[in-house]
């Protein structure tokens, strides 16, 4: 199974989580990589079976009140978008801004942050 350890696959993420919980008798996970794999194990977090610390995602999908067993270190994508837009407008005095973003739920979070600042 060592060849499966680095697979980026939601089903594998659940299998690995259950294996770690059983083998090592722990329910604390640190630094989950990837939004789709985090989404797969989210029911464990919401139920309190797992404490997820510092997942590497800024998605608003993982920053909801029912996810009280998840602690973040990084800013959200929305916050990152707000900060970048504020910097462009206030510090650089940009008058025209082009935004490249990933056209999915995760990229749109950042775009929304930019839009919030630019509306003001």
C-alpha cells in the first residue's frame, strides 16, 4: 500500500484517514493537501471524529460554522483577493486591473474578494 500513499484521490484519502486513525490511534490531522480530498474527509471533521489543523486550502467551502473541528493558518481565497485588490488600488494606484482566476468554486472565491474591494 505504500504506492498509494501519495495518490491525490478522494477515496484514497478516506482510506488513508481510517488507516491512520486505526493504526496510530489518533484523530488529529495536520496539513491536508487538496480541496477534493479534504472534501472527502469533511464528514469526519464535521462530526468531530477528526480535528483537522492547517489544511492547505483557502476555499470558503471549508470555513463554515459547522466545521468547528478545523483550524486554519492561511487566509481564505476571498481574503487573498481582497488584499491583492486593495494593494493594487491603494498602493500602486492601479486604474485598470486584469484578473486571471481558476474558473471553479475555488477560483471564484478569490474573484469575489476582488470584486468586493473594487465595488467600493
